[in-house]
C-alpha cells in the first residue's frame, strides 16, 4: 500500500465509521516500533506502522485506523481524546476500533544479560535485567549486603529455567 492509498483508506474509514471528514495527512512511519499508529496533536496528522499491515492484515489495520481517528475527531471537537477518558473509550467501542495493537515480533529490545545477585547473609536470590550497584542496595529480607553471583546470557538463562 502506498501513501496515497493510505490517505484514501483513512478518509473512507472516517466517512463510514464517524460520518465526519478527515482533513489532514495520513502517512506511514516505519520508525514506529511498539505502536500501531500515532495521532500528532499539533498538526492533527496520523502516522501508522506499516509492519502492522504487513504482519496482521487489513482487518487489524483498519481497527488501528479507527483508534487513531477516535483521537483525531475527539481532539478536534474539544472532547476527551486520551486513552483514559470515558468519551474515548465509548467512541472506540461504538466504531469497533482496537484498544491495543498486536506486538510486532522483535520490536522490543531485550537485554542480552540476566544478572543474579544474592544476599551474603541469608542467600536470598535477586535476578535482575539491569546491572545494579551492590554498594548502594541491600537485601529486602534481612538488610544484608548483596553480591553479584552470576552474569548469564539471556539464552543461557532461558535454557536453565
């Protein structure tokens, strides 16, 4: 799908589902990683993640378009356009938009390492995704000092579980 096809799709969905015109720009943004789309408050433009269309198909993509159009129309009308607002949730349910999009595989970076800290006094284990300063933190159980027990690659930690 090209940019102009996307623009036509968004305008069509806006007319059919909301009975209101979409008067701004709709574009693909391949830099979006963890979200299906984005409504830009200042310009009123919409951006969409092209991977959502490629991986999950047109039906799921239209639900994302409806979600972003809910933000768009409510914001322009001066009503509650944020995710937590009742007006947003109600309109989203009426038009059949998706509350959350499916996650694209490989879109979230995970740490390569898992750090295992243990208490020197009571041997309480503390697995962590991030490295921490053992001089600064103490055991939550007994207040003892912590030490770095092991640093495992994520693959090794997954195999040992």
